[in-house]
C-alpha cells in the first residue's frame, strides 16, 4: 500500500474542513442530542471499574475539548450530550470529575463541565421518552410559525396528519437511532443525520460483537451503522470506531448538513453525501492522531478520498 506523507495528509484534511457552516439558520434547526448509554454495567472489582471510568472519561473529554474549541473559534451551535445509565451517584460523580480533570489539562480556564453536558443515573428509556416529546414540541412550534408566516399551504386548522406530513418533508426526523457497527442497515449518507443519536459506552479492550445492536433491540430502538461501505474503499462496513471518533464525526456531519457549501438543498445529493464523507474523514484522521497504533484507517480513507477528488 502506498503511504502519503504528513504534508499531504494535513493538506487533505485542511481542504476537507467545513468553511461555510455559519450560513445556516439556527432558529430553524431541531436541537441535536447525543445520548451516551452507560447501561452496560460497571465491573465490581475496584481496579477494573476504575479503568472503565477512566476510559469513558477520556473518550468524552477528547470530544469535548475538540467541540469546545470549534465552538469558541467559529461560534457553532453544539449538540447536547446526555450521559445516562450510571448505576449509582458515586460513579456519576467520578465520571464528571475525571472528565473535567482531563479537559483542564488542555483548557486551563475550564472550571466546570460545559452546560450542554449532563451525567445522570436516569435510564436510557426515560431519557429517550423525554427527548422525543421535547423534539416533537419543537417541530410543532416550527410548523405553527410557518403557518403564521404563510410559508406552507396548510390552513390554521390543519390536523395532526397535516402537521406530520409537513414536518416529514421539512425537518429531520426526531426518531432516535442507536449507532452500532453490527447493525443490519446503515445511515443514508445523502440524507439528514438523526437528531437523537445514541452511542453505547463500550470501551472494552476486546471488541464483543453485537452488544450495541442487541441493546438497541432490547429497548426497541432502531440500530444503524455509519455508511462506511458507501463512502470509503477498503474500510469494513462493520468497523468498530472509538466513541470520541463517532462523536466528532456526527457533530461535524450535523454542522456540514446545515452548510450551503455542502449542498444544503435536498436536490444536491452529491453535496449532501460529501457532508458525511468530510465529517467521517476528519474524525478518522483525528482518531489516528490520538491513537497512532491504528493508522490504517486514515491511510485508507485519505487514499480513497484523494482518488475521488481527482
């Protein structure tokens, strides 16, 4: 396999960066939410439990450091993060403290976790029920605003069916999606990313197949995987990626999807697909920088992306 040098890699990632996201209209956007599922349990053995807490905190702090930098630099609106399923208050506090400690190592001015981040013992099921209701209310308010402004053809007395039809066409679905590398279906790279994304906090050293897919089935939520096979040559469709990598990729995809330079219009399918490709390429590149022992991902991604750009 031909290897690209550092300068080529940096140049490629720089060229792929989103540059027009500020042109989106935040008032017309449904809130984006990450739900981090800690419901897989924590070991009873003190040493092993501590290792898992530290691993989760590291993954979360890696993402938050990047997300906070993007927000401060470009004034982007960020997705909310809800870490749920902590088995007790002690583990909840340990996760909060360790995450904050990690962030402070890179951002000394930070004294508290960002306000859009919460850690709780709430069950995943209850969290999703509340979020779905909140986003349905948001959709209804947007619909009613459109009616008042005369922006759609339904009357003020439109029934629930009209409301549903209108929002299906104009606003991304609020149906939660559980991301799993073992899911039978993949997300549509040319479509809108889900507004509620669930990510299992599986940080085990050894990958155990089907855990996140089975978890999704258990709680009655659809499981989907990243559309790697549709966008990147030689990357396995079921490739397991780190939590911080998936978080960054989804956040950047949300930003890109509201960006005119990536074909915000639904008719520009190539531009909309590139919104995902750029986000995933960037996230995998940063993953390779953080974890140099796994450089194969970025090598394959860069080589394929370079070919597609020629």
